[in-house]
C-alpha cells in the first residue's frame, strides 16, 4: 500500500512512571491499549492506520524495567533495555556473548539505540501482506496471500506452517531460547514465569498472535540462568543487506563440550517457522557425539526433515542444513557441492 | 472484520461515508491551517488537530523551546514544521533511511520514529545545533567542508548527526568502524566512499579538538 507520510491518527498517550501505575491503567481498559517501548515495531502499524488504538502506553518511563542486573547465578534483563545496551553490557558480554552477538546484528545502530529487547521478542511478523493490512488468516480473515502460486514468499516459513506461512523475525529470540531464558509476565491475575520458547506461538495454537501475551499483559523481566553461561556458542544471521534487513534465517546454538564431545546442547532458528524454532531432535541426536562434520551433516538433515518449501523459499532448506552444520562443526573452507 | 473485507484492504473505513468524512475533514482542517502560524498539514481521517496539542518545553540545540505538540506527533514533524528546523529531512518516515537522524542525549535516533512527548527532559540536537555558539564549526562539519563528501546531500544532516554521536564515543575509528557507525544511514547517490573520507577527516578534527581541550 502507499506509504502515508503525515501525522498519525489521534491517540491518547499515557506515560506511567512505575509498573504499578501501568498495571492499573491496563486493568481498567486492556483492550483499547497499545503498549509501546522503543516503538520501532509499533510505528508502522500506527502510521499505516492498520492498528488504531485509543490509547498508547509509553513504557519507557518505567525505570524498574530497564537495565541488566545479576540474578541468582545468572542475569536479569529489564525488557526496556535497549539492544545497544544489551550488546555493550559487561555481564552479557562476559557470560552470554551469543546474546550480545545476536543483538548487535539487529537492524541498524539507530534502531538498536532505541529498540528494546522486550520489544524485539514481542514484535509482530513482517509478512508484507499481513503488515499491509490484507485481510489474511493472521488478520482474522480466511486466506493466506503469501501461500498462493503467485504469492511473494521468499522470506516465509518452511516449517510448522498452518494456513499462515509468516515467520518470526526476531534475532534475539533464538539466542534467548538457546540460553534457556525465562520470561516474567505481569498479568491482571498476578505474575507468571515461563520458558522463553513457550512465549512464542505457532499458527496451530493461535494464528493471530505471535506471543502468549494477552491484552493487558506486560513482559517485565527476562532472566537467564547460569546453566549455559560461557558454553560454546554459535550465532549466525543470513540476510540480504548487512544492515537493516531482518534475518532470512538465523541460528543460535549453545553447546557444552568435553574435549570435542558434545555433552549437551540447545539450538534454535528464526526465519523458518512462525515462532523461533527450537531444534529439540537435533539437540538429542548430537548429545554424546563428536562435534565434527559428520555429526553436523546428520544434524542438518534431521533439522529439515519436516520442511515443506513454498514457491520461492526452497533455498531455505539447504540454508538451514548448512546453518545447523556450521553451528555444530564450525565454519570450514567453502567447498562447492552440486 | 468488516462485512466487506475486500474493501478494507487499506485499513480505511469500508465504504463511501468514510471517504466523504475524509474529504470533509481535509477541507475543514484546511481552514484551520491558514489560521495557524506554521504550515501544518491536516491529518488524514480529518481530525482537527489543533485542539489536541499540548504546550510542552523541549531542549533543542541548547535552547529552551515551548511548542504545542500532538500526542501522536513525531519529533521529525515537530522539528521541521513547528520549530522551523528543516535541516532534519524526512526520507522514508519508517526508520529505514536515516535522513531524519538527530541526537537525543548524545545518542543517534531516527526522529521520524520518536514521539515528541517522549523527549521531554532530553537534550535534542539537530544539525543546526552542531556548531558552537561562537560559530566554531563542529569537527564533522569541518570534515564535510574539507572533503566535500556529499553529492545531492539530502542524506547529509542525518549522516552528520550519526557521525557526531559515533565520534563522541569512538574518536579514533578505523574506516571500517566508521562505516559501521554510520551504517544506519543511506545515501541514494551511492556516494559512500567520499562520505567516509569526509567522516574520517571529521574524526581527525575531533581528535585534534579533544587534544586541545
Ligand atoms: C527498519 C527496521 C529493521 C529491523 N530489522 C530487524 C532485524 O534485523 N532483526 C530484528 O530482530 N528486528 C529488526 N527490527 C525490529 C526491531 O528490532 C524491533 O521492532 C525492536 O527491537 C522492537 O523493540 P521496540 O522497543 O522498538 O518495540 P515496540 O514497537 O515498542 O514494541 C513491539 C511490540 O512489543 C510489544 N511490547 C514491547 N515491550 C513490551 C513489554 N515490555 N511487554 C509487553 N509487550 C511489549 C508492543 O506492544 C509491540 O506490540 C527492525 C525494525 C525496523 C523498523
């Protein structure tokens, strides 16, 4: 659709200074409120007139939800921490460099200076049909415009698609899943803590939402346990341009090693399915194996076992195989295979 | 969903009444525009915007500015159309080009994607505010003049603000580091090589200025 370049339609802007105040606001009118942190996912929706909330709640005044602190044997990251601050945080760098690496590969410097980690994991998909306001399944309609013989679906899903073929676009989410992070959510009925991977929903569970958040819920903390600190990490992001572009696919892996033997592993990719896709089968298969080419290759095959390509995204299957292989056995000199 | 989803594709009101309201709104707020001192385009959907403005105080380029701002107004809009600071350009209005880059508390941001109400209490600097009050040019300005880095220069203010923020933290970058530092800015003339030469000259001026200080 045409890009509209004028002032957004009216909304009321509320700027609470504490979580308690935000909670009160949300409890009173959860359905007409749009939460905004850095705004870098929100603005498109508002500017394009596709979402028209009555009230926008600017969360950035809630200082208690910002910053990185020690938590048990790990760390707790406030969701309002900007990606730049995540990248540069000494504790993140020292123990969880994979997260710092993933956050550094997001978008552009200005976006990282403002976009928050909470917003990064809570952002909506980038399927352009959906984002342009087409009445697709994800928008509550009864059609997928991307999954047709002429649909532009080079960026779309190869795994776990059901009616909707949109993918999770987040670079930080797979890293947080690999680190076994826990997300703390404030709801109208109190607080709950869930595993990072359970924060994200596939279309079979909820076709119109990417995350488990219900109206009125706030993500209040991301906790990373010490379990995977300083394990062997691998993060790689494949994109068209080296700046700005969302991942065509990325991979995050954390492996515990004894010599060259993998004793335990966690692995996830984004850009393959509607949610960041944890590779549990691969994790189980490589346990106890040597981190070599053969293990990597077999793991790659297993990872794409259930993959179903669309018209223009079959390249994602060899791409994913290779990413899994590289995560396990490292990056070798390129050799061409027909 | 409306009953006629096909007509709702653009997210507008589904049928004619919406369009009529839109046109009426444009006409009505067009009247309002002429009554205002600044040039202010009407918002689509025809809200009369003037009533919803709140008078707030901003710190822009070291000055205290009082300005009436809509809740939903972006900083780029306020700077350009309310404060007359038109060096900040609006390219894409979608955080995808960098032309609107300004600094907030010395950090580079896309002003098209910042709500003006959220920068109260912050130090906003645009390219108009780079030079010292005594007229001494900022090292980035001097570098750009020395090397004549830009071609059409629509992207220039944004690049200069991104570079100024970057150099504040990294006064001694390699060319590759500088390129990474300003990687959130696009130049449609593809003049990157000369831009980088100018910005590396700016780095040199920055170090010289830091040594003197
Ligand atoms: C041009 C462009 C390029 C981009 N490239 C990339 C990329 O390469 N990789 C990548 O991963 N991302 C990319 N992004 C997305 C960007 O990184 C995210 O949109 C950003 O991190 C979101 O953070 P935010 O704070 O700005 O989000 P916001 O827009 O403020 O929020 C995003 C969503 O999360 C919700 N939300 C935010 N915080 C909370 C909270 N605490 N509790 C509950 N809900 C919350 C909001 O309601 C909203 O729905 C890009 C964005 C743009 C505009």
